[in-house]
C-alpha cells in the first residue's frame, strides 16, 4: 500500500504538486501571525499575502507598487533614517528582523519586523522576497516600561520643577510619537488651570500653537483639560475635530492638531496639574499608554511634593520670615557674586550697614507685635529707596544691610543713605500711637575700603558704630581712623599665638538626648579660652581670627586629641560609651594632614572610631562638593561618623546632600529658638526632619531651651536634641556627675 502511494506521488502531475505546495503555504500563512511579500528590482511591493497582514487593518492593494519607506514609515533606530537599510538593499544583501513603525488607517502606531532575501534569475537581480510580522504588542510593552524608567530618571536628574516637567514631556513625545506636550498647573487662588511649561518638536506651526496656548485658562470641567482636572482621570481623544468638548478649537485647527491625550498629576489624591499631548495624526486610544500614564502622573506628583518642600526650605532658609527680605545667607551669596563682577569690569559698589536706633524702646514698650509691624514697614520703606538692581536684606533683629550696585562715586552712596534716614524717621502708627525711629548707617566702598565679603561687612559694621557714637540718625563712611576693632583683633591674635603653650584652652561638654529612649547617646566638645587679661573670650570672637591666621590647625588638633582622651577616660571610670562630636573649621577640613590628625587622635587615645563624630557646616562641603565627597569618603573608611552642623541656614537640596556620606543632620538653633511663635521655623524644622528620614539620617536639634520645643521635636519624630533645657555645656567632671545622675533617674523610671 505504501509503495503504491509513493508510486502515485512520483507519477503525480508537476502542476498538481505545485498547487498543493501553494495551498499548504497559504494555509500556513493563514494560521501564522506573519505574512509573505515580494518586491521587484525597485523594491516596490508586488505581492503581499497572509492573514497576519489583514490583522493589522491594512489593505494589501494600498501598498502594491510602493516601497517600504513610503506611507510615513520610520525605522526604529537612533536617527530614524532609512539610509542604512537602503544601503543593504543596494548591496543586494539579505536582512533579518529589521524594525520600522508607521501609523495605520485607524491612527494607531504599528511596529513591523521584516526579514528578506534578494532574488536573482540566471541573468540579473529581480527583487526581494521575505516575511514580516506585527510586533506592536511586544514593542509597546517594552516602550512603556522604558518610558516609566526614563521618567523616573528624568525626575531624579532634574535640578528644578521646570526642568523635570520639560524632560518628562520630551520623553513622552519622543518615545510615543507626539508633536508637543503642555503642562497646566492648578492656580488654587483663582480656581483655574494655567499654562506653565511645554516641550515640542522644532516646528514653526507647533511653536505658534504653543504660543497661542499661553493665555488659555481652564476652569474645572471646561474643555478636555478641565475635564481631566475635575475627574482626576486620564482622557484620550482620537480626533479633536469631532469632539464637542474641545476648548479653543480654532487653535487646534490652525495647528492641524488631531489626536490628543491628557492625564492628571496627583499629590495625595488631589490634582495639582494636567499634562496634555497633541499629534497631527488621528490617534486611536492606547489603553496600555493610559495605564502607564497613571504611574507617570503619580511619579511626577511625588517629585513635585519632595521638590516643593525642598524649595520651601530653600526660600525660608534664604529669606526673612517677617519681612520677606533676603536674609544674611542670601545677602552673603549676592555679595560674593558682586565682588568678582566688580573686579572683572573695574567697577565699585557700596555696602550700607543699618541699625535702627530706637527700636528696642518701641519693642519693649508696645510689644513684639508692634515691633514686628514696625520692621515690616521699615523694610518696605528701605526697599522703596533703592533701584531694582540694589538689594536690601534683614540680618536679624533691627539690623539691615544694603548692597548698592555700581556706585560711580561716594556721593551716590551718601545720597542713598540720606534717603534711607529720611524714610526711617517718618512716623508710623502703632497701637494707636504715633512712633518714630531713626537709623545709624555705616558705609564701606569696594574696592577702596575692602576687597572681600568678610572685610566689607566688618568695615561697614564698624562705620555704623561710629555713626551711633556720633549721635545716631546719621551715616559714616569707613576710614582708617576706625581702629577700635583692629586693636582688639591684634590683642586676640597675639594672645592666640601663646594660648596653647600657656594651657589657656579647655573644653566644655554638652550632652545630646535621644528623644525616643531618653538616653544620653552623645556629647559635643566645645572649645573655651580663658585670656589672662580679657577673661573668658567667646568662640565667635577668636575662632574667625584663628581660622584666618592658620592657628586653628594646631588648636583643632589639640581639641580632637583632648576630646578623644576624655571620652576614653569616662569609659574607664565606668560610664557607658557615648559618641563624641568635635567641630571642624573650613581650614581644618582643607588641611592636607586632616586624615592623619584623625588617625593620630584615635590611636593616642585608644577610642573606637565609631564613637567620634566630626561636625562640618553646609558651606564647608558645598564649597567644593567633589573634593568634599572624596575627603568624607576617606573619613568614613576610618570608621568615623560625619554630621552636617547648622543645617538649613545654607542651601543644600535633597539631590545635593544625598551625595555626601553623612550620618547626622543638626537643625540650626535659629529655627528652634522661635518654634512656638514662628510658623516658618516650624515648617523648616519639619521639612529637615522629613529630609533626614528620607535619607535615613539621624536628626539632632540644637539650642533646645524649653519644654514646648522638646515636645514639638518629639511629636515630629526628631531623633535627638541638645540645649540648655536638658544640659548646658559643662566641665568634664561635672558632665560625668550629670551623666551618672541621669543614668540613675532613667533606671528608676
């Protein structure tokens, strides 16, 4: 039987065999997701067959006689160019899994993978034949996953909100084939959505469309964007020309925009903005993209919430909460920018140091509320005396400072000083009573009187005190005749050079309390100087001089060694180990022997490295971040802890501070001092605690002096505190007694 069948097969008509082969091939194509094609010598399609092609919604007859790069098809690659593929075809080479995309008749983006072989007859090249398949599903899944990752990276790398939103819109447009993206933010005060940011392809028509969008606002429920705001849900419109909800139809018609989709940016369940995208093609809804943008909207919302808090901290840290003027931090930054600018262009400017003469009397007599109102009014008056290019800042209390840009001659500064004096003395009604204050002003001119920030401020301050001595309500220029502070400085500098050898330095120690366990877990070593003639000299008077002269290096080494030895001595006396914090200055941190000094102190004392914590200020690490990271990494290799002291008074963003290998953030005492009365200080403190928690850092509050302050810190999950409320800085023996007493009290509890 089998032999008979084989014989029949051999005797079968060749035409019949070909028909059966073609029938089997057709059946195979009908069952497969792929389709078969042939092209002529010009690479124009002559045959397209297979159920897989029909599934894409295309009509084979529409493509016969055309090339693959027709119908707005674009290769999926770095540059979207057909040149490389055409070169393969011109070389008559086979190709495999070549991927391109095009929009189908329904407006959906299709991704096609195709493979082909050249065909030759006995004489010449006759064309190509091969197979293709629709890989849209897999491509879209990969694209959307990459898009989510790309958005996350855009947000992580962005320096500000504007840059982040533009990066996200560009990522969506370029990966999904949209021409432009627009972001509308919610204006809660006006109750509308306002145009905020955009990204678009470089097309003049699209640019005009964007420009026309700038003045468009949406109320809740108005237009597609307003609908998204109201519903909190993504929305897709395949064809804007056919949707009655479309707002500003003329704008879309002029720009020939057809497809659109929009989605909300959410923060804690509330819509804070809407992102909308447009294309010139009709685009059928893509459910997978709509699902992906829910994740993206949440990502953006989280970024806006970490970033707005960060920017709020920055504003509060660089502006005076009462007057909204720049504070000392921002003024110093602006002054440091003005110095090299004036040096480069050979210009001069003036610094005016202003102190109100009768403020304390009014503040004490009429109360702090009246005093605050007076300061706000004075700030407004001073601002009105200046040009837009000039700056007035409040340094604290009743002290103000002015930066006069580009002063041609000293008389210009004098004229401004007279205007300020006139503005200050005008009456103001406080609690129904007419009050007046006067001002004393000191003027220092760059470069004649000083060439650096510290000298400019110091000399202006000295001149201001001269104005007070001259009867107040006047101004004085700095001059070489102002010698009082210079003589004091010389006395201190001379004394500093002999203080170590004469054993005039000693340390006091201030305990740190863990707010959760109520245990003493740390202590800060604080330098003190007993001058033989001047008595006890405050650190703020001699540390800057020691820093400037370089004397801080041997003094700092003495502090480090003494603190480590004392810590080990307490342990030998039976006290539990605590972390010893030692303050560093910028000069110490930059010293080439810094790491050797740490190692030497640990070796000489025998103290475990993890019990030493070095405290640096924000400005020290932000001055040269890359070098600071290297040095701090080396410190961490030793095993020593690192704390950022006085945190909040400088500007460190979350993105910046997380680069440094630190363990502790210390909230500056200026924010703790008025926690009960000052909402801005409470906001800053909460934000810093939250920032520390985000980065898994220990947060310590400095300068805690009341039970209310401690309660606030405990309620907001601050890790630890130090301050007079728990313990003042005391000598080593007194600290040992205090710690034993505290251990006894906590043991009883």
